[in-house]
C-alpha cells in the first residue's frame, strides 16, 4: 500500500513524538539517579513480568484482564536502563515517528505507539511465560511505528543530516536501509545484553505486524486526512 496525495492542509504542530521522547528520557534519568536496590525494585514494580501475566489459569478471562499486573504492559514502554537501548529506540522513533505522525495525526499516532507497544509486550510476555525478569523498553512500540510507516510508504526515502568531516550533509536514505540498521542495533543490544531485564524478539515481531495491520485498517481515514 502506498499513499501519496496532494495536500492543502494547514501545517499542524506534531506533539506526540516529542512527548514520548521526553517521557522516556525523564524516566531514564530518574532511574539512573536512583540507588541500585531501589532501581531494581522499580523495574520489578513497573516492568512487564511474564510470570505475572495470566498466571491464574483457573480464573475467567475477564477477571484476568482486570489484573493490575497488565498495567505494566503500558508502564514498561517507558523504562530503559541502558543508554544504547534508549538511544537506539528514540533515534528510530524520531526518524520514522515524525513522518508517520504527519500522516496519521498526533492523536492517532499516539494510540498506535501505546496500543502497539502493549500488544507487543503482551506477546513477548506470552512467549516467556513463567519468566520472572521484566520486559522493558519501547522497542515493540517503535516496531509498530516502523511497520505502519513501511505499509504506508514502502518506497520512501527519508532525509537525514549526517556529519561528514567539518560539514553537515543532507542525504536521502531508503527507508528499508534504515530498518536494516535498526535490526542490527537490536541484535547488538540483544548480544551485549541489558544490565537488567529481558530482550524479547517476539515484541519486535508483534509490534511490526500490529503496525502493518494498523496502517491497513486506517488507510481510508489517513487518505481522507491527507486530502483535507
């Protein structure tokens, strides 16, 4: 699916990507300044613990969905304890998030990030059922953003400003090349290992697939918005 329509819309301020970046950075700094024992307690309190998700097999599904542990599917999105993890997530959130937000609108983009991240964390938790280490970070949500962007603009080239010697050079890079770099960074982080928590590839896969599905379901409303 490729959306390209002329637009006469007035430019609107894109606030969702900036808000998400600020929340992640503030949370990271706050955790970094917290003594180690309290930091571990916070990660266990607010990260997604697979062992705590759907752990009462005899309870009804409705009762399980009201379990407070499921709130951690949301709060875990904003927790990072390694600077490489944070930097890689936020870098690609900005690269793909800003153009995606322009196409979707800020509110719809925010819903994509949050719901996609929750779904990704849920799938990751199910893939690690019984594990007591927390799933943390917004990799699944960023994967949802990337999936939506690729579905909307599969042949797009993104403009980047790169430092080349003493000068800053503007270049256009194929989106799929940047996605490849994103995957390599995630592999690097997975190999190096976070200082605490779990790296779960199912969160990336589920997030990406959710993003593609989100774009397909929303394509008509997105096209109407771009024409407006």
